C-alpha cells in the first residue's frame, strides 16, 4: 500500500487570508488583539468579524490559566542541561517542591473543611436556639 504525502502549501499557493492568519499566529495572541482593535477603529464589522473568528477558532483562549491548571499535576519533562549533577539536583528540588505544594494544598483543604464545619455547627446551634425560643413562646 502506497500513500501519497499530503500536499504542502507554499506561500504562493496560500490565499491572502491564510497568509495573514499565519503571520498573526507567528506573532502571538497580542497581534490578533491588535488586529481586532484596529479593525474596530477603522471599520467596526471587520473588528467584529475578527473577534468572532478568534473565539470560534479558540485563538482567544489558548495559553490561558485554564491550560496551565490542566497541565498541573503531570510530571514535567525537562531537557538535559548536559550536567548530570545539576540535572539530578534540579529533579530532586522540583520533586521536593511538588511534595511541599501538595502538603500545603492538603493543609489548606483541612483549614477550609474545619472552617466549614465550625460555620455549620454555629448555624445548627443558632437554629436549635431559635427553635427552642419558638417552642417556649407557644
């Protein structure tokens, strides 16, 4: 079975839209935002169209905190510096920091749970007092 490679698009075979899109992508999200703002300034439908395209193609949300949070918790892959002693030190330090972060997050969760429990206990105590006061009046 033979497969033919997919045709690659050269700069000459791409349309003006693809060229502009590649140019903006090469410069990052800031270039897209500048293009959108300029579109709104010069002719508002162009700015609106760029905003819709950025949202539709997920260019607006790439590299956001959400993606960083998604990567959190996965082991990090780092390239070697060429110095094995430094690489071992870096790996040990990162492992220690990840362990400390996990312990700190567990500590914060215990604090939140204790606060929630004390607030709930205070609510139930106030409710019981209100119920006893209502029964005493009746």
